[in-house]
């Protein structure tokens, strides 16, 4: 099979010397930086059952240039751990490989680059055996999974080979003894924030409302190279990666298995779970705060009125926007929405294609930008329990016995299990 131009343009050189099995079906890529709990993640994958093809776990052990002696030592230990783990748990269906990504340039070093190194390797290995529909799954060095993880991933593509990528169900631990009580309380609030954001986006009619969690996503090798591979963002790389893919269709949610991400705090990334938990622990009494529900609801008349935007001339579109709730109206005018909508019209021949291209303009990035604007200048972020309760009433959750964040989170977890088929 001819290698895609992606590898030629990058002058790609494989880092794993062993040839892949001809039956390779899944590559799990794990970035590992200064990670002391890597063995738990590897064991979780080793305990997976009932998959048919061959699986490779590719651990990208990485650290930036000029790292401390302690970090360098941990990287060396991690490489030894992976190699030893493969000797103990590897077999003809499962192999563990360590890629040394040491002394990465400080400008780019981080989780995005580490994922890119591993995913490039995975894609190359899958293409080299003529399996462009093989699966590249992202995992984290502090995450674990249900023992049907590999089986369900494999079956998703066997049954639906047209799928480009998927998000996989995740559930943070919200009780136990491994972490202090404040960690469990904080992570319950943070996961509730993630699920509230997802359900609020769906409620207002935004069609690309999916979870984008780095430890619980996967794509085909063909999709990976088609959309230019993983980016090098030091945080939010998962969001940026999936939002290139989701708008083009054939994206799915895999709810038949589960990833258990770590709830721990971290200074490694500027935003995301670890940073949110660190901020929470600095001021536990303030709890986890989220976007005001009204900032979502203000967008509804804009999305509902998409068809009328197709029919109106520029002057009427401007009048329509000015009549929207003030936060939405001001944001759209400040971001030249009339001109943007005019360009969308110029590149579409009918209302169906207009709707699709409209949301290629007002995409997940613009939605997030709007919410940050609205909650800085017009509203204020509120305790997540308050806003999730308000939304829960609108989407039909049974809130009669909802006395804690954990119970409210369980309701949202159950809601997220419902099949969602956006139409636009």
C-alpha cells in the first residue's frame, strides 16, 4: 500500500524497529511525562479481554530540554518499566513499546507533541500493513479502563467502518480512599461542568456537542492523516484535534465501555482537568463554577433562525442580529457576523448546504469564545450545581432526590448515555 503524503511531507522516520503484526488492529498511544503511576495504566490495558486483532500500546516517554535530574531519571525508569512490562505481559496479541522523546524543544514540548509523536508512529505502522481503517486510540498515563475497552473499540469499527473518530465514555472516580475527600468532591463538580456544557450545547441546537477528552478518544489511521495529524498544543490538543474532524460527519460516541481518568491536580498544563482541580483546591469553598445557563439560552433564537438568515439580505440579517439578546447581538456584531454569513451564502447553493456551512463558521471554537465573552461582560460564572439544576429542569431530569453534586452528576451521566442524533 502506498504511504500517504502525510509521512513524506514530514520526512517521517519510524522509531519502533520491530515490524507490526499483519493483524494489527488497534494502537493505544500514551504520552508519559514524569509519571510514577504508569504501571497501573499499562496493567489496565493488559487486563482487557475478548478483542480479536493484535494491539500495540505505544508509550511516548517525554520530557523537555534542560529538565531536572529527577525528571530525567523518571523518564529512564518509565522506559525500563514499559520494556519490562512487555516482557511480562506482552504476547502474540498485545505488545508494549516505549518511544524515547527526550529533550524536546521547550517551545513545543508538551502533551500535544507527545501525542503527535505516538500517533504518527501508530498511523505509519497501520498503513505499513495495509490497514488504513485501523484504530489509533488516545489514553493517558494516569488513566485506567474497563476490561472491554479494546473489544468495544474494535467492534465499533468492525460494525461501522465508515466511522472517522469517536469519543469514549469516561467517568472520573468520585469516591474512594486513594485521594483526599476534597479531590473527590472537586472532580465531581468538574465532571458535572463538562457534562453540563455538553448538554447545554445540545439543548440550544449546537450540532457538534461531543466530549473531547484526551484520554478517551480514538480515530482511524486514515482519518488521522486526512485531517493533518495531532497538533502540538500544550493543552486542549484533544479539543482542537477532534473539532477538525467532528463537523465533517461520521463521528460517534462509544458508551459500551468506560475510561477512568485521574482526578488529581496538576501544574503541567495551563487549563484542563489538572489545572481546574489545582484551582479548586486553592479555594475549596468557592466550588467549581461554570458558564451561566442564560448565556447558552441567549443563543437559541440565533440558531433557531438559521433558515431566515438564508432568506434575508444583508440589511435584514443585521436587523435580525440586533434584535437578539444583547450578549449575543453584541458578540456577533463585534465579530463581523453579517459579513461572515454573507460569505457562507456565497458558497452555498441551497438551504441544506447553508446550514452545514453555517456551523463550519459558528463552530465549537466560536461557541467557546462567545461563552467566555458573555460570562465576562454580561453574566458571571455560577456554581455548577446551580446551573446544572436549572438545565436539568429543562431537559427533563428527575431532580426530586438531588441532594448532592454526586447525585446530580449521576443524572447527567445517565443523560449522556442517550443516543444523540443532531440534525442541521
